[in-house]
C-alpha cells in the first residue's frame, strides 16, 4: 500500500500524529485534521483498505477499535463530560470513500469545529457497520442501498444519525460549556 500515511505512523516514521494507544492489533492517535478537540482515529495494525473489505470475521476487531477508543477517551477524565456517560455523546464511524486506504474509525466528542466529516452518504456510523457485520457478514454501504433503490431508507438513517448524534450532541456540548462558564463566574 504505497503512500499509506497510517502505515508510516504504525512504523514510527511520522511524528506529526500523537499516538495515544498501541497494542499488537490496533493503534489509536489524534487526528491531524481534527473536527473537534477530542478527535481520535483507531486503526488496525494490519492494513484493511476500508469498510467495504470488512467481513463478519472482522467484527471482533471493529468492536475492539471502538471499545478501546472509548476507553482512551474515558481515561482522559474530560471535565465537560464529568457525571455523564461518554458513550452517549461519542460520534463514531467510518468514511466511504476514504481519504487514506487503511481502515480508520473516527471517535469524536463534541463540541465540533466543523460538521463536514459526518455528511451522508459518506459517513457510516459505528453502530451501522457493527450491525451490518453482525447481521449480514459485510457492510452494506449507503451507496449500495442507493443503487439498490433504497435511497429513502439510507437517507433517513443518515439524516437521523446526523441530527441525533452530531447536531444534538454538538448543541448539548455548547450549552454545557456555557453552564460551566456561568457556574465558574458565580463561584467567584
């Protein structure tokens, strides 16, 4: 896979990506082009091009990418999420088509700098990918659903996720920041 920047990170050839976790199967690092202060990418050590290459046997790996990424974020003890279940606010998923041909799960906590990362039909939530692998043994992309004439179903799912996970969580985080700032002023 010539030109795979993620392999360069795995091999320690790049220092412009802060690695926050590594074991023999996966690596997690801060996204260089982050859409939030807390935007991680979780990748397998062994290259898999993208979600279209995943099969049912990859389900444990996909779950590990998610679970370990969630734990890394939880272990940061972020003040904004104190007293809240981080999982409820985590925006996680894969892009297709990809910018780097190496499977990578985006794990993002609001507030967000930009919303472009999560647009339909490119963004496939972790929940959708996990469900497809479990139920169908492969990922059924939004593009495939559109080609099969199921565009309305695909778009409805994409819009629902964008509204409930992306926009609503972003709004919650902004409101929470205001509350924390207000409480800090009152304590003075």
